[in-house]
C-alpha cells in the first residue's frame, strides 16, 4: 500500500473542503442566470475564489514544511495546527469576498459589454420579486441583451448611437423596474386608469423588449443614423417614466401623439 504522509492527508482534507465549499458557493452564486454574460461574470467570481483558496493552502503548506525542516518535524500538534489553518483559510475565502449584484447607480459604468452583464445581474436580483408576466419578459430580455452586447463590441464607443443604447439598457430598463418597486406592494394590484401597476410593468417591459430587438437589428445592418434617431425617440418615450412617484404608479411609456 502507498505510504500516506502528513502533507498528503492535509492536501486530501483541503481538496475535500474546497470541493464542498465550491459546491455551496456555486449554489448561492449561480442562481437562474438570464444571460450568458451574467453567467460568465459569476463563473469568474467563483474561479477567483478558487484561486485564492489554492494560493492560501499552498502558502500554509510551504510554511509548515519550512517549519518542519527547521525544527526537524512539526509533530502531531503542528500537523493539527496546519490542518486547522488550511480549513480556516478555505472557510474564509469561501465566504469573502461575497458575490453581490450591482446597485442601480453602478449598472451603466464601464464598457458596453460590462454594462450588459451588470444589467443582467441586476435584473436577476430583482427577478424573485417581480410578477410572473414580468419574470417571463425579463428572461427574454436577458437573451436579447446577450445579442445586443455582442453587437456593441464592434462599434466605436464614441458613437452617439452607443450612448443611446446605454441609456435604454443601463437607465430606462432598470429605472422602469425601480419605479415599480417603489410602489407599495398592496397598491400594485389596484387598478388606475384601467390597469394595475403589475400590468403596466409587464407592458413597459414588453415595449422595451421590442425596442431592444429592433436596435439589435439596426446594429446588425450598420444603420447607425437610424439608431441615433431611435435613441432620441426612446429618450422621449421612456425618460418621463423614471420620474414617477410611488403615489402615482404610472410605469408605461407615454405614447407619441
């Protein structure tokens, strides 16, 4: 039978703990990703945590081996302390840093590709509290945002059209949901002007989904002039919706006359 050294036992314990911690963190971080970009950002977070764990275990083992060479062995007490240090390091780096969805103010920062990922992550965080029709639309929008993000990568960020897209996706879309969230829960099912706040939210998200689809098509065709015109129209159509107060839950976009 192969001889098992203390270092082997420490590594085995570290691997077992690392696997368990990763599984637990995966379950809490993964969640229902609505798009490929947000899923990629979660995977990168997990990979960075795993790298920190591996580095911490490596440093502890190097210190333990150096102590063993200097002291002619670390003994049972040193072995136990090394195992405890490995477990403590794994536990710490499994917990910190925590994965957090971006807040509303940070969604529109960074390049357009990052903005798309942050919007997806923010939508995922709001998803559990949304009414069922809005949840289905958010899932659809997540797939659309992946396609839109891919289109934006090939365009000069200085183009006015890109700024208009950022305004729709990074401001108007989350702003519409945030307006709905500010409405007290017991008022969301009350009808005003023939519709409830939940219905207005679903209607508004449906319109934004249609706009994202149209923008993606225009980007694919390279018609940036048409996109810039559409952007000014979107600012008019959706901009006022961000100023609604909870007392007046009007989430739908104003229609052009």
